[in-house]
């Protein structure tokens, strides 16, 4: 049995993943409220849609957020300072957004009568692991404050859940592919940008394993978590990744697809450089398929193809120089606090 939530609030809905998810929720017939601080603007959202409400707001503003939750039936929590490098910017900013704001947000949702709360954690909570398959029961060994806070927020949600307020957590792999609010500061997208626009790929290290998830699979999982029966998802945690690949394997996949899609570039060279970034982990996503029947459908190669198409169509101009594709650079330029 599936359920239906008429009105959904998506925090961070103007971000990379939200820019793909939100239009699809609207297409399904949901009313959607996007609550976002708009670091990256909102021009990419379908503002003309009659069922879309856009609120420019900070999730640390609990009163505004609480008012936005009036008559909301489900919350998808995507808002965060979203990559490890962002903590270089301002540890206080990241702590206040990614950790301190979370419990007041959950409490406000429950008080507002929200029925379901979907929390986007991260597969990076596992840190470095030699385990051949990292399941949801694997210890959390965070290497950075970003993945530490992601892990710490998970039990906070469970503290508030009950039969009338159902919470579920998903730990996505590194997202890749084209989105209307594009990021070019995540691994597959970085390498594709280099291949298409520099004619070469620079790999830092190469042996580190990184699980990957196409942005469409990310959106599809959110939709599954919205429709699944309470008894199936209540207080559950789900890994979700499609391919566990080494950085060098990703580089060769990018090389192959870019050479096929944009043949006039000729052969793409792969250059390696040393790195201090030792994050390496191999996640097991069997549970999400076993429990929810969800299996990612799109490969890293599909993600690279979507980016090649976007570059060909001129959707990603100035892809190295424009700060909007890079979270850290955007926040530094605006002096985010």
C-alpha cells in the first residue's frame, strides 16, 4: 500500500538535488514549498507553477521555518552546507546549519502536524573503511565535521518519531550528473568538466573508492520514500549508491564517454597527482532494494553523458570561472555567515 502527501516542504529545494526533485514532485501533482536561503538563486525553479511556493529563508530561523510548515504533510530535509570543503569557510556557519538547526527543525515539523520527515544524510558518514561491503550497520567513523554532523543528526530525528510522525533516513553516495542548479565540485562532475573543457582529466590519488549516485536516482529514491507505507520505512536508514568505483575507474569512464560524445576533442589524457584526501569506502545498497524494491537505474556513464549534453547545449557557460557551480567559492564570494 502506498501513501500520498498532498503538500511537501523541501528544505534546500533550490540546491543541486532539489533542482531535479522539485519539478518532478510538481509533475506528480504535489503542492511543494521550497524553503531555501538561495545562495545559488532560484532562477532555475519553475516559478510559474501554480502549486509551487518559494520561501527565501534560513533553516536557523526556526520561527519562519515553523510558519512555513503550516498545512505541510511531509518534509524532505536537504538543506545543509553540503560538502567537506565548505568547512574551510566558516566552522561556525557549518555547525549552526548542519547540526544546531536540525533539532529545532524536527521539533517544529512535529508540532506543525507533519506526518513524514525524510532526512538526507550521507554515505560519507562511514569515513575510511576496509570492509568489502559497508552496510547501514557499519560504525560511523567521520573524518570531517560535515560527515560527523550528518551522523549525529540521525538519532536526533529518531528521538521525535512516533506513529504519527514517521522519520526515515537515507545515506546517498556522491551525486553526479546534470541538474538545473549545477554543481561542478563533486568528483564525476569535476572530471567531466576537465575532460570537456580542458581536454584532460586530473586525478588526485586514484585508488580511493567512491560510491556514486546519479542525480535522477537520488530524486527517484526521495519519491519512493514519500510513497512507501509507514511500517516499511519508520526509523529505518538506507544506503543508496549505484557504483562503487575508484577515482581512476571514474576517470577512465569519463574519458570513454567524453571521447564518444564529443569526438572532435580527440584523445583525453589522464594525469595523476598526489592527494591528502584519503576518504575511501565501498557501500552496500542491498537493503534499499530488499525493503523498498528500489534499485538505481543510471550509471556514472549516464551522468557523464547528461553533462556532455548540457555542455553541448550551452547550459553550463564559464564552467571554471563562474562561482555558481562551486559551493565553497559561492559562499566565500558572498561572505556567508
